[in-house]
C-alpha cells in the first residue's frame, strides 16, 4: 500500500478546500451576474421604492431561523453518536452545505458531515443525515399534495397517490430481501431503534423549518405587491417546492430549477415573470448563498481526522 507523506496530504487537503470554496464562489457569481432574466435595474428601483428596514431585518431573520432549525435538527440526531455543541453542529451543517454545492441534490452533504466523525461511524452519520433530510422531503410531499389540491389538480394528485401506494406495497413485500447484506427491514429496524423523543423533536423542527421558508417566500411576494388570497399563494408555494424538490439538480442550480417551476405555476396566477424570478433568486441567495459563504470559512478551517491523528 502506497504511503503518502504528511506534507503531501496537507497540500491535497488544502487543494480540495480551495476547489470547493473557489468553485462555490464562482458559480454563485455566475448565477448572479450572467443570468439574463435578472433585471437588476428594475429590481433596484423597486427596492428603493419599497425599502423598509424592519422588512429587511424580518426577511433576514427568517433566513437565519431556517438554517438555525436545520442545525438544531442535526444536533438532535447526532447526539446518538455523541453530544454536539451548538457551535460544532453549526460548523458541520454549514461546511457540509458548502461541500454539497456541486453534488446532485446535495448528496455531498452526507460525506461532508461524515468527515467530522471517526471513519467507523461513517455509516451511522450517513444514516442519521438521511433521517434528518428525509423528514423534510416527506413534509414537502405532504404539503405539496395539499397545495396541488388547492390549485385544482385532483386527477394528478389521485394518480400520484396511487403510484405512491403501489410503490409502498411493493417495498413492503420486498422488505426482507437482502442485497449485499442489507435489506429494507434492517433499515426500518434502525429507524425504530432511534428514541421516539428524538423522532418527535426532528419532526417538530422540520415542520417549523418548512413553515419558516415557505412563509419567507410568501412575505417576499407581499413585498413585491402581489395580492392574492393567502391560501392560493401558500398552496402554489407548496406545489412549487414539491415539484422542484422532486427533480434531480445541483445546489448551485437550485435557483434556476425552482425559478423555472415557480414561473410556470405563478404564471398561471397572472404574476409577472420577472417578479417570480427575482423572488426565487432572493430565496436562493438568502438560504443557500449566505450560508455557503459562512460555510466556506468552516471548510478552510476544517482539519480531517487523519491529519489530526498524524499531527499528535
């Protein structure tokens, strides 16, 4: 087995950090500057007309609360391995978010968090992260179905429910089939092994997080003078998040994907396309870009377990 010198490992780790952070900042810059659908002059005019210090602080607070609730979710589940301080949970969540920017549907977040734990715990970390993100996806589906029903997509929802039930029955029948030593039955047993109080807290925090970012979307529409009934607007927001989260994408294209879905659904309500695009961009900037910029600092500060042990 080839042994890599300690200095070479240090250089490779630094290079990886540079690629992650540099790539993240480049793609963020590219999305903000080179997107032809963003009319910055029109946006700045509206901002000047509608500027409100309290409104800006409120929207920023919702962004903070959105990510803070995600940090609490991870802190809650990670205590199964060992207790995490709030600062450590913050570091792991934000650094993993930055690392996952270039991977489909943020898969890189799983590896990012695993690097903070001993190698023997990698499987457990990935499993806990799956539970952490899985409940958010389930809520997105449930609220999304309600949103589609509000918008009148009864037939489509009926077909979707039929497909989900069919797949669920098939998975139930196949749950004991083992593939490379793993089965769905084992997976469900691992879920049940997590204390119920941790599950309840995870669900509660996930609901709070969903309500936070969906209402941030709602208040941004109000700021852009969009006056539609609350139920209609929230139903459309739920449908957009459901459809967009179902599509395979990269975090740095999240704005484009959600924006495209949003333009279609909100366009049916007669909302101007540029308003929808800008609100989607603001949601992306506030909830992805800002946390990634903070996470970049944690990425540069990160020291892998291997280098830690060799430096002792």
